C-alpha cells in the first residue's frame, strides 16, 4: 500500500504506555512533518495515571504475543541507548526466576495495619517494627555491598545446598530456610526491566518535544459521518467545558480498559489488580521473582486463616524499591476514570504479609505505595488488538493485559506505520486485526 501524502490530524485517546509510545513513533516516522501534521494525545486524568504507571515493568522475550515481542524488546534497548534510559527510566538487564517458598509465620504486631496511600499524605509506612521509617532512601545500587554479611549467615543455611536448588548466589533477599526450589526463567539477555511510570512519561515528553499536543480531557465521543471519522468530543478536565476537535483524519484508541467506552463495541474487558512498593531495609540484587508460596494455617499470629498457596510477583527495581503485585479481581466495576479507582487496603496488606513471610529485607522495610489499577483484556482471542477497525480512520491498539509495558514500543512503531504507510511492515500482526472481532 502506498504511503499517505494527505495532511494528517491525528487524535490518540489515552496517554498510557500504548498511547505515549504511539505518539513518540509517529513523530519519528520519516513522513512526519510537524508543519503539516497535527497530533493530539488526549488523556482523561494524567499521563501514566492508570495501569501504565502502576505496572511491574518486566521485559521478556518469552512474553506474548510472539508477533510483537521481539520487535518491542529490541526497541526498548534502542530507546534506552538513544535517550539515556538507564538513568531516565531505570532500564537494565534483570534476572528472572520461578521460586517455590515455604512461607514463615508472621509474628503478631510484625505488620502494621494497612493505610490507604491516598490518605497517607505522602508519609512512608513501616512494614514491620524492626525499623521505624528510618531506612536510608538509597537511590541506586551503589551502596550495595555483597560482602557486608556472609550469605550463610544471611540465609541461615549452607550456600552449596541452595546452589544445588538453582538459587543464584546473589539472590540474597530471600530467607534461605524458606526456599524449596528455584528455576531460572530466561537466559542472558532475554529479560530486562524499566520503571513503568518513568518510561511512559518520558515517551510522552519526548513526543511533545517533537510537536505532539498533550490535552487533559475525557473523550466523550468519536464523531463519525458517512462511515469515516470526522472529530472527537471531549470534556476538558480543568474547565469542565465541552470541546470538539474537528477535521480529524485518524483516531487511535489506546484507552486500555476504557477503550470500550471510547469506541463502543471494542471487545476489551478489564481486571483489577493491586500492588505495593516497598523500600527494603537495604539495597537488594536485581531479580524479578514469580513466587509460589505455601503459607501455613494461621500464618499471621492472632489471625485465623486456612493453609493456602499464593503467587505474588515481586520485582526489584534500581531505585532501591521492590514492587509486588497480587492476583486480580472483578469485585469492583471499572470506574469512569483512573482517578476514581478504588484501592482495597486489605488486598494490599495481604501482599505485604506474603512478602514478609519469606524476606527479612521486605519485612523490615517500609511501604511506599499501596495502589490498584485495571488491566485491559481482549475478550476474544487473547489479544491485544492492533490495527484498523471497520470505520475508516478509526484504529484500535488495546488489550495488552500485563504485557503493555513490554509491548508498548512495538505497538507504537506498528501504529505509526499503519497511519503513515497504510500497513504494518516491522512485524506481521495480521492475527491481531481488530476487524476480526469488531463490527464497527
């Protein structure tokens, strides 16, 4: 298909990772001319205010869908090299493993009651009682001394025994007596990580520098006439005024779980997920863990509970922070905007308790954030959906589930090709065509 030579007036609805990377790659496309083309990034709340700002940030070559993953993984590395991603958004290689754990009992009073982060007024909350919020906020790994305490003393078991299980020698923030097994999930160079909020906001800022206009307002309606997009109606957040962007040639719906509200009929559902960020009692090594924890009956002293198995994911970050997320739920419907997401303190506290059951560093650290978000899920075929809809000028890029950060750059690159070239050329994503599951 021949590249388009028409003057473009593009509106991207949703400034999460998909919208922000789409804006970025549109401005890097050879056909982009800021004096000729107009790009608006329309966001209801703020850039990266939903799942893109609250995700884990793991990048992996074994992620899905396979049609986008290799392209996007490579683009992450290129973006980091070009824009100083190591310093700007925490890009780095990271070890990833599946670990089986026998959770320890948590003494009464060891974990304080949950406090909604929105009500905490910015105060950091101690996880346990060993420290009282006086942990030195180290900003990087420079203070990490592997020889400060011997591994045998730190873990309480013999090093050789743990190595036979496959546990990496420098994974020293897991209590050794709790480890039942460990298996690496990737070879060298197959996994990395970014800080999602920093990465997403950086992409949006870099797009702005090339001429993209970021508008904070809630999309009310995509205007269609004669089977073709004509404009976008939105309510400006600051003034509350209804406004219209006229003469629109292309609308790219990247609103994550809100995509169905923007473009009715889009088969995108949602799943609420809770997470916490913990500053450990000392800097920790770079690993992301997919845990399988067996907790004993009444594992919290004074609290009755059955024996159970839990599987939180825990990611060490380079800013001396550990991110941990739990299982999703459908208990609360999707709110109007990301500003209205309801945080369940009990679910957040559960995650904190699970972490304390096998890591002294997390048990003795402090909770920085308790949060929740909604993940976008394609209702058919596993998703995501990337490409044109049945309405001329309306495009859909949504439903990336937990791999939005991983696949953001690849999706953005492909959408820039769709808009300016008329087809995606960097990867074969015909299997993700929205027209297979949408009627509009």
